[in-house]
């Protein structure tokens, strides 16, 4: 069982800000990192991953891997490749995902798994869990934001790797 490390709460008001959050998160990542993304359809998981890809300097357009299950984006900057997985259509746990060889890819890559909650946690005690939800409240969106675009993002680090990894700095978006 892994322990909870640092945590950050961020209000994101547009898809552009979600992508920027990914770019800001990327420098905190290193080979071997596992990132789980949780949120409803259209929440911004792929948009965040697109920003991660930009921040990591990877090759290829980061798009949803829903139909291919996983895409590997090699680094153009000498950093780790980005392995982007969509586990939405995979019903089982880690056993069903074995064909993807994530355990082999993980040590040298940054592995991002959309819809991975309850499916891939066993890959690493040290992982980030990013939960993206629609913002709710009586105040309404900020004047420059469209209510449909506002998201509350919680980034939680699990394990010793994330105990003091600078996640609270993400809150100053």
C-alpha cells in the first residue's frame, strides 16, 4: 500500500489552461513515472496529456488513443518517451492490460493512463493520480470562462517519489 504524498488543487478555466497545466506538470516527470487520469468523457484528459507531450518534447500529435489503446511518442529532446494509454474499453485489471507490456515500458518512459483507476495501480507504488471534474458552485464561472470549460483538477502523488515533488507549485496557474 502506498502512502499519499503531495497534493495540488487547480481550477482550470479553458482547454488552453488544461494544456498549459500539462506543460507545467511535465518538468516534474521523469522516466518510470506513472500518471493516472480520471474524469468523465470530455473532461480534458487528452488535452492535459497533449500539454504533457509538449512539455516533454515528444514526437507526434498527442491524440486520444481510444481505438488503438496505446500510443508511444518518442522524445525529440533526449527525455523519456511518453506512453499514452486509454483503458476505457478494457474492463479488467492489470491482467487484461498485460499485452500492452506497460511493466516493460514503465522504467524508461512516462506512462499516462486515461481511465486507469482500479486497473493499473499495481504497476507502481509511486504514481500521480489526476482527477478532473466539472466545477460546481453558486458563484458561477469567472467572467472570462465558459461554464462548460471550467474544471477542478486534483493532482495527488502516491509513494515516496512524490512526497516532496513540487506539486503545490502547480496551484499558481
